[in-house]
C-alpha cells in the first residue's frame, strides 16, 4: 500500500517517499508520539510542512539535553528503536510491548510535563505555515 495522508509530523520516512507502508510505519508514529509525550516537543517539526517532511526524510533527531535530562535511558532506548529510518530495523508491536521500559512495574519518573511546553507545542502546530505537499 502506498499513501500520503496524515499529519506531517507523524509520517514515517517511507510515507514521505511514497514507498510501501506496513505495521512498522505505525510503530514510527508511536515513537514520535512517545517523544512528544515525554518532552512536549516534536523530533521533526519544522517551520512549515515541507521542512517537517524534509526533517523526517533525513531521520536526524536527538534527545535535547535540557528536555530529556530526567528521562530514563530505557525510555530513550524505546524511542530510539522506534525512530529507525529503515522500517526493518524498528521495533515490532510485540517487541515494543516486551521492551524493558514498558515492562517496569512502576514508572521510572513521576515528573509531570510542563503545561507551558505542551501549550507551546500545540500553538506551534496550530499556527504553522502549511507548505505545499508533494
């Protein structure tokens, strides 16, 4: 199946490249969602949709020290294994459920995400200038 629909920030590189998609495509989106939920920031968000798609295609991202300093290494590993450019190297849904971060009996951190950071994320997304889609 080949598609190009959805919110650009959550699209996997194969969607942007009009390549076939599969279950691993959804796992990429899970990685983006986890990154956002833990940080209040998007790993690929650009100033417009075209820049965001370019960032996704490059698949270059990192854990900002200021934002992720209190996030466990297991959580970062979970996200890293989901945000692999090559779909064959991403965690499967079964692998994700068995990942040590999700197997913990209690949360590794109880620190709440800054409401201000979430507001900034939502505001950026709402007022982002749409680029021309391919």
